[in-house]
């Protein structure tokens, strides 16, 4: 009898691993219950690539009594189908809603696969996110991500644009779960929402927080704004509380200082040097080696070499703009 159950266990394990969401040597990915009724699949914190199939964010869901609320479903339709398959291993409940933190496609494009599997799910975002995405950002991100991962086929025509809006201060109640919405005017982008799940005391920060990787900023972003936001969260100002869990857009989740301090410190150092360089009348490329030396703890972060110089230039332009 014991032998038979061992064989059954082996077959089950084998068949599960056959259908695991595996990305080569990056390993297997699955939803894990991280606290109370919160599940997260932490993606590899690296740039989108053929190897990771364009999956590198942190899709999450909150489990209610009758259904779930998904946050940032993932980076394209094809990995989305794999993420949906993993979702179905974690729960039998339907998705009731999808909350999207910002306009970048590596976070929301997989919503298409979730909406295909759960047609009644309502998709939410800040109005700026919906407008920017429809006005061309979705296409821009499709092209960026297709260039890097070659896995975007099926993600468009049409894109899974969110249809419901969430604004700063909104409190969304779904299936007995409470979500408080924060919108910093300008931080990672001008389309961001941060999401507090009150019952589990968790905060999703979108890409206003990253760990182990750096990402691009654009003309809608603000280094000043991103720093101010993270300082507000640490100081528990503007409605932010002390949370049990902080979830970044990329990289591991964790407790307050361990999760927030590295990224905040990175931008603080970049801005400090931008102010100094500007005051000394130096170009950003002239001070880049000194900035890089002070940021030596970040050299192993994915994309450091490509992004740090750009962030420094961005900080310069903001310092200059404030001077006028
Ligand atoms: Zn982003």
C-alpha cells in the first residue's frame, strides 16, 4: 500500500513538473502564498529577454471568499497563458478584477490571457494609464518588448486595455477585500497607482520600487517624485501605514526598510551627484565614473550599466528645470 502511494506521489510530482512554468536555467515559477490570502509569483528581476520570454514582473492575487483580485498580470499574452495555468493550480476561484499599476506593458499585457480565461473580470487602472496606453504607449511597449523577448504575438489586436478607473484616495471593495489607491502625480511615470490591501496589510508599489534591477524612466517620470514618494512611505505620511509586506514591481518582496532602502538610496545618490555636478558646471558624463564608484553595491543589479547614466542625465534635467 505504501509503495503504491509512493508511486502515485512520484507520478503526480512528475506530471506537475512536466507542466510547470519553466524558463530554462532561470527555473520554475509558481504562485506562492506569501501572507494571509495574498499570492505572488516573483518573476526574475531582469530585463525582458528571449530566455525569460518577457516575464520579469511580480504577478499577484488576493483571494476573497468567491473569487480573486489580480495585480499586474504579466508581460505578454503568451506568458500570460502560462501564468493563468499556474493561477489555476493555486486556486479554483475565478478572477473578479485585475488592477494594473502603470502603463508599462511588461506589467499589464498578460491581462489579455486572464480576460480570455475569465471574461467577467473587470480591469482597472488610473485614467492617465488608460489614456496613455490608448494614445500609443501600448504600441510603443509592444515594440520594445517584442524586440527584446520575441514573444509578443497575440498580445495586440486588440490590447486588453483596462476599462475601469482608479484615482488617488479611492477605496475599492471587492468580494470582502479592501483596496486603497494612491496616485503620486509624477514618480516612476505619471500613470502610477500604489495599492494597499487592507486585510493583509500589504502595499504594492509598482515600479516606484525595484530590487536587483533598474528600469527606464521617461519624460513622464520624476527622480524627485520617486524619491519623495518612497520617503513618504517610509515616514508613513500622506495616508501610508506601516505594512507587513512591500511588493516591488520587480525583485523580491519584504519588510519595509529591507525592501525600500536600496532603491531609495540609489536614486538619492544619483540626485545628490546631479545637484553637485550641475552646481560645479560639469556634464553628467564627466561625473559618471565617480557616481558609479559610490554605487558599487549596485553594479550587479540588472541593467546598471545601461540605466545609471540615463538616470543621472534625467536627474540633471530635473535639477536644471528647478533652477529656472
Ligand atoms: Zn515600469
